């Protein structure tokens, strides 16, 4: 079976590249291994394809119908860092790429790198955009609330702080009756 594991670190998470250009995906192993496998998941074709295996001796083994001119792997001197080079990018190269190692009869996968190949890269956002409104926002999203560390947002603690004295004052008549 395939397992994702923290023994592999794969970067970047997403790559957007232009047709006919080249790109590179990095795989960092937490410990030395005999080699690295590379796979591609194609959402369009709904298949998981073996691209190549690169062993420590530097001799790659390619999958069926995989071009040796398109894919190559380079290993850093650390023997734990590998990079997959993909050249002459085409739309058919779209997919999620995984580095993988074999350990105890399991194939451990990296986190994956999604590759998108486009004919024209989008232009970067212009820096001459109108400034964002300075009006206060009275809503807080779940993501923003979960991302806050430390003190709660004033939108949460102010209503809570004002309701506590009201609750305590409403208990005084009840406590007085119980005391009698």
C-alpha cells in the first residue's frame, strides 16, 4: 500500500509553469535511503503513474512510455535531498507529483506537488491598486477565529464580559429568597 509519512518533505506544494519551459520539484528525506521513486497522479486520466526510480548509484529506471529526455533526477551531496527536473512542459504534464521511498515493504509518499502547465502565465497583481477600505469589520470568519492566538477577539469577549454582571445581578433575588 501507499502511505504518506513525515519521513519525506516535498516542496513546493504547487507549481504553475508555462508550456515548453522546465520546472523542478524537491524531495528531502529525513534519513539516507537506497533511492527515490517518483509518481504522478493525473486527475484528468484518473491514474497513478510510475515515472522513475533513481537509486544511489545514479542509474535511473523509467516507467513504461516515460521519456528519459523529459524527466531526470539530481541528488545533492547530502544523499538525502533529491530533485525531479521536468523539461519541455506540456498540458499532459499536469498532475500531482509524489516522491516516494520504500521502507519495510511499504511505499512512503511525500506530501505531493501539484503542477499546472499553462500557455500564458497570469500577470502579477499591480501595486497601484486602490487601498483597502479602513472601515471596521463586524464579522469574524471561522478561519480568522481559529488563527488567533492568545486573547480572544473583542467581538467575542465584550458581549461575554457585559453579560456576566447581568447574570450575577439576576441571581441576587434568588439567593435572597433561598436564604430566607
